[in-house]
C-alpha cells in the first residue's frame, strides 16, 4: 500500500532521515508548515529516489517567501490538491 | 467489529513532553478494541526503553510501567528501529522490556503493510 | 471519500491546528465526508470556547465551531487530555465541582475509543501536529 508522507518541521531536526527509512518506491512526500524549508537550497532532497514524487503546500511556501526558490523537483500544491493527494495514496503518514 | 492493522510510531523521549504517553494510550485503546496493533519505537522514542528509570525523582510516572501494560493488552511485541538504537549507542541489553529489533527493510515493510500509521 | 482528522496541537502555539482546519474545509468543499475530528493532547485547546484573540486574528475554536456545526461534523475532545487542560462540558464541570464550562458546543468529550473507531470507520485518517 502506498503512502503520502507529510513533513511539517524544518530540516534542522533531521526528521527527513527517519521519514526516508519508511518511504517505499512510489510513495509521495508533501512538505507543509515549516517542512517547506526542505524545498529550497541547500537541497537536502538529492537522496530521495526519483520514484518518489515531492510536493509542497503552496500556501506555506508563499507565507515564507519561498515559492520562487524551490527546487525543480518540487510540485507546489494548494489545499485542494493536498486533499486529492491523500486520496491518490492509500494512507497518510505524518511526521512532525 | 472490522479489524485493521494500526501501527503506532513513538518517536519522543519520555518525560520532556507528553507525546510518549499519548502514543501509548492511543495504542492501548486500539488493542482494547481488538485491532491488530503494532508498536514501533523510533528516534528518541527508544529512550523510553532504557533501564533503571526512576521518574518519581521528577514527580512523574516511570514510563516502563505503562510500556509493560502493552503486553497485558495483547500488543505482543514491542518493535524497535535498529538504526535509532545504533544512532544512540544502545543495544538490546540496555532495554527494560523484551523487544523485537527491526532492520531498515523490516521497518519499511511494517509501514507499507499497515492500514493506518499513527506517528505522533 | 470518508476522512477523519486527528488534531494534536494547540491553535495558540503551532500552525498544525490551522492546517487541519484548512484541510477540513478543502475536503468538505470537494464533497468529501468528514466522519470525525478527534482533538488529542494539546489539540483539545481547539475546542476551548473561552479562547479570546485580538480582533485582527482568527479565533480558531470559534471557526471550528461554526464549520463543524454548519456541516454537521462530529468532533470529540479526548477526555483525559481535555480535563487536565480545563476543557470541561457541563457534566464534567458538575462532576468535578467546577463553576465553568469551557467546551465548544459542537464538540463532545469522549474517550480514545472514538479515535480507534474513527481509524476503523474512515478510509483515511489524517494527523495534524
């Protein structure tokens, strides 16, 4: 069963490493709240397989002045698409 | 009642916040309702398992007592992420209750096959 | 799709509660069902009817109350989390010989069984912290 992982804290606490240990091929990762700081340089996401789609919540990027700074791999999504993503994947695992 | 496999991931150290207790309480409730419950210690959550804790010294309840109730409620095995132990220089001998240590692939499979993962 | 939400952060101290609220609104606007919103730990403070905020800020408990009522969505504050934080309905207030009631009208106080039930009955449980 596929999972959408949401990450809501900044890179400082290294949570992405724990998350990646559970990420399977085909899973997606959505950065929300302070998690969106993962999406701008220095890029911390090079170790994430190309099998895993990466998303970030547009509202949180906008709020933090990051929308124009994010890596090309990240797809910005609004709340409507956030809801759809939780349906596209079989379950949601939140990391905070 | 319908049965689902619920995996609870506990990732916080025991006394600095109430998160550890929240995860235990939720897992116990799931066990009471006869769900298939997995309980995984990860990251700082493995500190809950360290022996010789005496939380009375900080007017708190020692977490080990609550962890022992997991088995009483039918959560047969406490699961531990091996990487989290290694990162903290801990091994099975340092732990207060018997656990099953899972390697990276086993942890990944556990998450993949669970219907619901609650990760507080 | 049938969703339940697990909210475990306070509106006064972190963004997670607002994210949960915005997600809930988006889900309902797409025609999805929200089976239950479960407030746990500091999340019970989302159901604090006595919360007052400066005029230029959103009163999230009030916003939840309106949203949950308008869409007839069940919400539950975990009893042990609620009592320790002073979130009481009239029954609990009387039982503990308190003078005030602080729980939103749209929310009930109940046990963790309601979280387990939500996990079983819903197709997706989304956790916000």
